[in-house]
């Protein structure tokens, strides 16, 4: 079974639109035969794990000893790491694909690290190559657009534009859970 690592905020609670969307995403992933992996705590991590478990799927939560909280009750397999960086790498290593939901600086760090590892080909060396990186919704659109302007900083226009184009092609933006599922089915 392929594993999809989901990154997202720990803040939204049950009943919020973001939580329920993560729950639907988890459900649809499990129904499509994917294992759901995430940070294992509350918020969108809990929502996606809950949706997957409600559909009979397997969930992996990668937690960290620097925080005293234990994994949410929807996690079936907890992997405990000793540091934030170990946690990030464990989440990345387990993923055959990555889905990014709304979040804060932690989610931004996860998105940026996966993106950069693929951009510089280090992901290929550590975990087997370029993998789908899908951003769900419009939340991260301004950050992605901002990074798309990097070619304007280069001194050699054509080379800079080509490098930026290749970098931007790594990320796929979709507007809905269903679009994310279709994208993953097509790429995995």
C-alpha cells in the first residue's frame, strides 16, 4: 500500500470547515487504498486520521518527544522521534506522496523542506525520487506565487526562468479533496 503524508495545522477542531475537509480527505484516501501518515497530533492531523480510520484505513502518526502530548486516538501506529528534525525526516521518508493543507509555520517548514529536497534532488537520494507534492485549496497560493517570482532575481534571464519553471512544476495546486484524490491516483 502506498502511504500519503499529510501536513496541516494542529489548531482546527472538530466541526470547523478545515477539520471536516481533512476528515473527508482521510476518508477518501483510505477508500482509495492509501495509508494516511501525519504528525499524529490534533487539528488537521486528527481530522485526516479520523476520516481514514472511519473508512477502515491504516494511520501512522509521527510524534516527537519534545512535546508531551501523545498521538490522537485515530492513530493506529505511532512512530516516536527525538527531535523536530527527526520528525520532519520521518514524515518525508514514509510518504509516497505529500498533501499540504492549511497551517502555520510548522506546515510551511514541511512544505518547504519537501519542495526543496525535490528541487535539489536530495529526496531522490534519500527516499527514492520525485514524488507527488499536492497543495489542497487556495491557502498557500500567495506563498507559491511569491516563490514563482524568483527568476526575476537572476542575472541570466533564460537560465533563471528555466530553473524557476522546473521548481514550480514540482508543486501541484488543486482546489478540492476530490481533485487531490484524482491527482494521486494518476501519479501513484
